[in-house]
């Protein structure tokens, strides 16, 4: 199905990320897909802020994965921000052990997630960032969605 939210500005994309944090659970992997400049890092910055990450969140393009300590009521203690844009093989993604990183108390948000989708299978959330001619963003969330998460995503999309 998919849950859609429109973002007219950079700030709207940040707020969409902030609001999306309420949907997350410990152990979640979120694959973010969209063209360069679509707002993936801005979205992650909003999520991180909502989860109580105090440090500055920037794209981990060259380091590939950055862990950030989080402080929140959801029990999420680490936000792993990954960017697999520069990865050339599926083996390199496997070497990052992203699934192992989240374990019980973390979440992973992976930019250019379509490259990693085959590793994680269906038990992930996906956020597709579309950009129209007027630079408006359309964020569509899909994936491993039970009834409770569906209600949270309906609130997020409205």
C-alpha cells in the first residue's frame, strides 16, 4: 500500500523525519531511496533529533556508517546512519553487518537503501523520496507494517 507525505520545503522534510521517529521500534532497518538531493539526509536529521541524538548528523558518504548515541523513551539507544552510495558490490554491504549493528537497541537508516534491499528482505521499512518539477518531495513509506505501525503511519501521513 504505502503511506505518503508531501514536503514542500527542506524544513518539511526535516519535520517528516522527526514525526517518523514515532513509528520506529528497536531493531528497525529503514531503507531510504531517492535521487541525489532528494532529502534523505535531511529526513535522517529529523529522525535523529526526535530520538535525542545531540551531535550533528551529516551524510556518512565516505565513512559509510556513523553510529549516534540516542536518548529517548522508545528504548532506542543508537541510531546507525549509513550511506551505501559508494558501495560497488553486494559483498561490501554484507561486510558492513548493518543487520547486526541494530541488534536489540538500535535502528539503522540506510541512504541509497535500494542497493541493500536484497540483503534485508521484506522485514524492513522503506522510504521512497520522489521529487517533482517544483522541487516538492513526496515521501512514501512501505514495508513491514503491522496494525499498530499502520495507525502511526496514518497519523504521520495526515
